[in-house]
C-alpha cells in the first residue's frame, strides 16, 4: 500500500513518564491527516516515531504496508518539513532543495530537473542561488516545502510548519500546502497546536491529550460531536454547562430539562456541551421548554460578521451565544432579558 | 552608541595602559633604537637583506613555518574529534573532559615540557615500554629532533585548537543534523555535508590561532629540539642575549610580527560570529 501509514499500539516512555501511550491509527494513501494537541500532548513524539528519530518502546510503525519500527530515518523515504524549516545555512536554495536527491547519489540532470520542478511548484523560480538569510520567513517556508516534495515521497511529515509565520501568510501557505499535497496525491501527516489550521486543512484530525488520542475523525465531526470536555474546549469555543442527574434524566442550570442529542453519563454530574453559534437568542418570554434558558445579557461584543453575547443564566452560569450578523437582526443590549435555546441534536451530554 | 563606546573604553583602559607600557612602548623603542644604527635607508635595506637571506635566518624561517604547519595540522586532526566528543558530552563527562583539556593550562609550559622529556627520553617511559614489549630493539630517538619539537608543541597548543573548535561545534544547530538524517543522509553524509561545513569557520579560526602561536614558540623547541630545529624566536633570543646584534634581532622581529598580525587580521575576520554562516 503505497502512501499508507499506520501506528499499532505505539508507546514511548522517557524514564517514568509515558509521553505516547498506546496510539493506534490508520491513514489511507493521499489523506491529509493532522495530529492536533496542546504542547506536551505527545503529537511531536508521535511524528518523531513516524520519522524514525525516536524508536517506539512498544507497538509497530507501518509505512507503505511495511514494518518500519526499527528502520533508521534514511530508510523510510519520507519527505519532511521541520519546525523552524531547518534550511542549511551553508547551502543555497537549489542545493538545499537538491539535498534529499544528492545524498542518494541521483544523476545531476535528474536533480536539476526535479529541483526546477519543485521550486516552480512553490513559486520560488529564480531564487536558486540565494541563501536562507536572504529570504523572508515565507520564502524559507517554501524552500522547506520544495525540499520535502522534491524526491516525490509518498508520505510527507510536517511539524508545525507554519508556526513562525504571521497570520496572513499562514492562511496563504495553508491553502498552498493543501493544494500541492492534493496535486501530488501525497499522504500528509501534519502536526499543529492551532485548531483553526487543523480544521481548515485536514481530511481527518486526531486530537491528542496526555499521550493518547482523545478523538479522531473528520474536522466537522470532531468539532460538532466531541466525545469529551477536553476535545469540546480545545477545538474552538464551547459552552459546557453543569448538568445534574435528576432521576434518570439530567437537568441544567435552574433545573432546565435537558434533551441532549447524544451522550451517556453514569455519574451524578455531567456537562452539557453546545457551541456558541448553535445557541439562538430571542427576546424574553419566547417559548420556554427543554434546552431553553432565560437569562440576561451581560456583554455584547460586535465582532463584525458575528455578535457575541455573554448571557448570565440561572446559578450565575454564563452562556456564550454567537449570533450571525445577518440581515435584519435585532441587537440585544447588555442588561436586556433574553431567552436562549438550541436544538437537541446540536448539544451533547459529556462526562465532567 | 557613543556613550557605550566611551564606557567600554574606560573599562579597557587599565589593560590598554598595561599593554602599552609592557609591550608596545618597549617594542617600538627596541625597533626604532635598532634602526638608528643605520645612517641611510639603503644601508638599512642592505643589512636587512643580508640578515634575512643569510643561510641561518632563512633556514630558521623555513623551519618555523614548516614546524608551525605540521603542529597545526596535527592539532587539527587530534583536536577535531576531541572537540566533537566534548560538544556532545553532558554533565560529569563534560566536566571531566574539559578539565583534562584545560588543566595543563594552569601548569607552566616549562614544567610541561620537562614532563614530556621524562616520557620521551632515551630511558624514558615510552622507550621502556616499547623495549619491554619487544616492539623495538633499540630506544627510539624521540627527543632533541624535529619529532620531539612537534610532539611537545602539539601538546601545548592542542587546548587552543580544541576550545576554538568546541565553540564552533557548540553553535551548530542540531536540528539541522537531524533534518539531514531525515532527508536520507547516512551518518557519514550528515558529518561531511552538514557538520563539517557548519564548523568550517571554527576550523579556520583554530588553524590560524594555533599557527600564530606556533610560529612564536621558544621554550619547547629550545628544550626538546635538536641543533637543526632552530625556530625564529630562538634566533631572535640568541641575537639579543648572546651576539647582541640588536638590529638583526629587530629585523627578524619585524618579519615575525608582520606575519602574526596579518594572520590575526584574517582570524578576526573569520572569528566574527556574523560571518559564521559563510
């Protein structure tokens, strides 16, 4: 299976600390797969085990259907984009991009052709004889990208490649990386701590926490149907309201009956999850019922396309509500009494 | 900037005064004093030609350059792997290696040279071991020849080479080495195509500083060398102390000083951190 990647129960310990714990995942050829998590979640160590810089203590690393667990990096045939680019300062752009080919002793003519092609792909034609210190951050990023794809690897690993770029450039490069990977049909394994980046670029995301995969799935699925409060809070804004057991049902703030889309909680207390943009806001008195809470606007921030309300509900709890700034909406000023509501399928009951 | 420069000058003033009083003024006085022996320029040039191209001085200059070059090369060959190990060592190992390299600094060159003489002599430790093991039939002549000078000087100069190389190696970004490995380079390729080029400025600096120090050596060649291993500094000393031909000494001093300062100018150009990348 050219381009397929799999981890089977991979574990890595440093001393008494387990940094990656029993991670399993299967990535089909051509997928753009992101490892997302806070720093220290084990995502970089997981990538290092794929690259071969770190050897797994347990489990297997499979590349292209072959067991690569104990193969050194040079035997894995991967393309790589490193954090801080790792551009060789003593080589010019063309020599940098040629590096993966020249260490394999490829013929000069082939190297020349591939380097030209790779530089054209990242729009750096004409920069061949420059050195890293003569390039901007974005251009260095492109050199790193060209160098990763020059040998036409089936799998490319990227470790926070856009971390050092400013926001505009970042967005630009996100699109470009996605574009190139799609054109080449490369499997990309992408590490980032930026949830927005992960949502924009990925076919699938694995959210890591404390060395484990907390949840894995397509961006929309993990965003809208988180399995845990960690995933809910890590991926964007989330309302996590205290939900208390009341017989075989749960009740929210002020005893509001809850009808959650999914979720089973055995404990006496759980959390009701709902995204701010799924919460509707209306004037006071509009239909009470399940998943509906009266409250008072404490803050209204006008963000342009969205108005963000901070609404104080029963027991002093705060609910965030993002109302799209659509045509003809009424704004609710601070202090106004309002009624919040959401659909059952947009909410989930999660373990606290 | 001006204020900072002023402050720096003030802090450097004591050492500048010391340098002026003990080095610059005496050497200027020595050189100008010697020149005054000549009535005209042509007389001076004539004498300079006579001194510098005389057999003894010429041979000594060649000796000095040759010994300096051999010692520098040896120090580089021995020092490069040593510095590499040092740059990778951590904790106790690092302290231990560093101590081994630096500790001899605290002992005087004369003491260290005599120690080598004990080791290398006809009945010295090395010859006894070689004889005892039956490797050689007769004691090797390790002292009072070119070999002795080279061994002694290499030993004394090694720390300068090692510490200069160490500084360059410590500055190498190890992520670059890992990146090279990840892009398919073998360990030998990582070393040759990334590590060596990235430490090249250290090699140049180490070679220059070692060579500069080597060509001014006096004690070690005087004690460990033979009659044909006369280096220029020994000749200068002889002219000053024994034959009292100060003008000749002055001319040789000028040559040595000029070579040293030229090499130093090259060195300071390379040692600038901004130029490190290339």
